[in-house]
C-alpha cells in the first residue's frame, strides 16, 4: 500500500507540489478521525491534551515526513525518493548513537559506509541532472524518521510510552495546515481528488495503522526487511504503471543501499537467534 504513492502521483492531472501534499494530508487526517475511535476508543482525541512533549514532537516528525515525501515526488523520480528514504534505519542507528548512546555494531558501520557510497553514486549524476533538490527534500524523510524513533524510544526508556497512531493524526493535521497557504489557488480536478483521497486513506492512513499494529507482533528486523519492499515495489510500479524507468546510477546506487540494509538486518537477525 505504501509503495503505490509514486505511480498514483504520476497520474494526477492538474494538482502539483504543495497542493498534492495538502490534499493527501487532509484526507489522511479525515480517515484517521474515523479509524482512531475504533482502535483507541472514543476518548482518543480528548486524551491527546494530556500527552507529553514526546508525543507532540513525534507528530511534528510525522508532518515533516508526510510533507517532504510528497514534495520530493514532484521534484525528482520515484526511485530517487524511495532509495533515499530507505536510509532511515541507518540514520536511526547514527542518531541513537549520538543522542542516547546506543552502540552501533561493526556490521552496521559497514552497512552505513556501503549505503553512503550508493547515495554518493546517485547524487553525483543528479548534480548535473537537475534532480538534486528533490533528493535533498527526500532526505528530510529518513532524518525525521530517525529523530521520531529516537525520541519515542527515549521516552519509552523513561516510562512514558508514545502512542504513534494518534501521533500520525497530529502529523497529518500539521502537514495540511502548513501547506494550505502554498496550495492555494487549488487546481485539482475531480479525478485528482479521487486519487489524492486514495493516497490519504489507502496509501498512508491505513498502512500506518497496520504498521504500528504489526510492530507489536513482529520483531524489529522483520519490520525493517518488510519495509524494504516499499522501495522495490514502488520502483517497479512506477516503471510498469507510469513508464518511469530508473536510470543506471539509481540502479547501481540503489542496489548498494538496499543490499547494505538487507545484509545488515539478516546478520543482526541471525545473531539474535543464535543468542536466544
């Protein structure tokens, strides 16, 4: 469901840039207004008033992720955006090491170096190709994701759990309000609004809720490996459904990034299994 954003955005008729981000965030917020009471009870919105600072910072992080993702898709290719987003787990390891003292194993340092090389290969061709801005905007997504994870984990360690599903709602509201002034005057057609409604509900709200629910059952390495499928499926769907073929530098650099993440997670998974 996550991987459909790129191909769907390529079939929009008139909506562009900030307007795309505004409508997607708005439809996400509306969807969660209906979904949250079913998951958390009717007091879910009232309870937000008593949430701690970590909850609201998490909401801001979600808003940055939502906004940067859709803006990046309007500035560069789907493959560039998705491969850049895939750096999230490695950024998270670095941020957690710097701010809360998590130890980074050697295999992850090697993965960070390999992924950095892959991104350098992608960036090198984009400097002359005019797509650098889009990739830099996309880079905000893994940075915000790493910040979000570190803040929520630090809060959890101090005995203050952060409910991520309502935080997603807060992020959607902030994103829609922040992009509203730049989105006007609206140009979206009825066709566009239908696609954007799908992006808000089916591509973002529902899979975000499902991912939070799955996090209670699946182990972290399993979630990380499943998340890599968004990159693969997203690039394939944009290629088949919109004719957006990834360039040689994206295929080379992206393969290094995905390969580094895959090997790192599999080695970590095997190590944990052997120790248990």
